[in-house]
């Protein structure tokens, strides 16, 4: 997923990695569609394909009592109505996709309505030298 590197990062990137998210509804993350609707993104015109969480307060996480979230969407008029339509369009474009960025701010106490669980793994700057990651428990 090197294509994402230019779109995510902090000032020093002391740790950098991957995240995995499960929504309550399963499947294609229908809860993200609900989050979009609840915070003013018209899912009749826009199809969400990516989500970005950011926290850039100088006082620390939770200081603003809400999470800054970007929802990246494709225009249904250009890409199609369904996942399959959008997938085919992206394949026909050799993997290139144009997205629209939509900013929302979700109070922390509401995140659980949309996200069931998440898992984050980040590695310090040694990541530039590691080619295999073997974990011994305990």
C-alpha cells in the first residue's frame, strides 16, 4: 500500500504502520455509510472508499473531545452506484482512482456506534531496514 504513504503521516513519523478496522455491520463497512449520513455526507451521490483518523492537538489525544476524520469518497456519477461498478471502473483505469475528501468531526463517545474494533501496528524508524517481522510471545 505504498500509494498511501503520501497521504498519511505525522511531523516526525516516529512510528508508522498499518491499521485494520471492523465495523458492526460487516461486509463493506455499512456503518461508515451511516457515519457519512449522520455527519452530512450524501451517500446517494458519494460512495465512501477510505477513512482517515487524525489527532493533531498540541495538548494531546482527546483534548478536543472529538476525532478529526476524513472520509474519502468517489462520485457515483463517475464511478457507478455499486461496489462492483466502482471496482470495474478502477480496474479499467489501471488502479487509479480520484477521490473527494470530506472532513467530519465525531465525538469520541460516538465512535463506537460506527466502529466495532480496530488494530494498529506501528514500527519505529528501524522499519526502513526490516524485511521480516518474527514475533516471539512472552
